[in-house]
């Protein structure tokens, strides 16, 4: 039964960017399904509060490890600590990411590099370090979190769009190389998601979330709706799915006859 395939009992998971938004929703769902979870982000207080809530809502362990994913040594420490705590790492969710929008001609080299470090280089280092343990175990699931920007691009986000597109190709090649070890690698590309931070940013920018959605469902998504897909891809229910980028965005926007 599919419910049995969604059982994560005895498995251990790392979720980067796990203190808020999609990362937090994913860690919470995985813990409720029996996984022991390590969540990582830069904000120690925010992260520990999130871990405490997850422990209260589940019977699973949840450990907060403050980590700057743009720092290679910090990632190596994160993976080593997770392995020491739980003995193995079954699932990695590369969720940490973000951007600052700017016209292409105004993006400084340092800003371009910073966005690539956060959205692509961090996922590469996390995958490499966790992958060494998964290869030894000959099993594992990795889910990278991209963006609709990586599929269609977004004006004002040349650096972000390029980094997320590269993450999608990294997903595909990783899956091709590591399938022989029983490791599956997939990617989720969210559309406009009304996380707490996104809502705050939209309010500052005086943007209407309804206008941002622009999809057939006429609404923005929620962090839990993205977490649902991440959990599926990390689970045994997706045992024959690898190397894919799946858009979770409320549906395609097509030219033609306008809606009434």
C-alpha cells in the first residue's frame, strides 16, 4: 500500500533551510512520518525553535545544527554531525536558497557569485558529502529545490534563474551517475509560494499575491503543498522516479482564449 511506502521510520534526513517555509514544512512532515531529522540554517534561535516544535508534534528526533551553507567547512561539519547522531543519512533535501532581484546591468560580480554559492554550490557540496555515505550504503534519496525561475526564467533574476537551471541539470547528471548505487536524485520547482518570508517581502514591495500566481488555480501555493511533493520523491512510493524536475506551480499558463 502507498501508505506503507510513505513510512520513514528508522530513516534519517537532513533538510537545509529547515527553520522556515518549505524546509520547515518538509522537516515537520518527515518527522510525523517517523524520520529522525536534522534541520540546518544560519539563524540558531529560529532553528532551535523550529526543532522544538517538530519534536513536540512528533515522536521523532529533530536536531538543529546552525549552518551557513555557503561555507564548505560548515557543510562538512553538518554532515559529519548528522552521521554521528543517527549512524546514517537516508535522505538529503537541498532546500536552502534565495535571491535579491536586480536588473542584469546592475548585478555586481560579487552578487552573482553569492547567488550561485547559495543556490547551486551549496547543493553540490551537500550532495557530494552526503553522497559518500549513501554510496557506501548503496541507497538514498536526494531532493533539490529549484524554482519556476529555473524553468522559464524571470526578469530581474538572471543570476537566480541561471543558478536554478544549473541545479536542475546537476540533478539530472547526479541521478545518471549515482543510480548504479541505488541513489535517486530529483528536483522540485515551486511556483509562487506564500511562505511567511515571501508574504513579508511581497508586502514590503507592495505586490499582490493574487497577481503573482497567474496560474489556472488563481492562487499562490503553500509550503505544505511543496513539502508534499518533496516527501513523495524522498519516499519508496517514488522508487522508480529519478533525474526529474517536477514543477509544483498551480498549472501551466498558456496563450490563447483568455479566461472569463
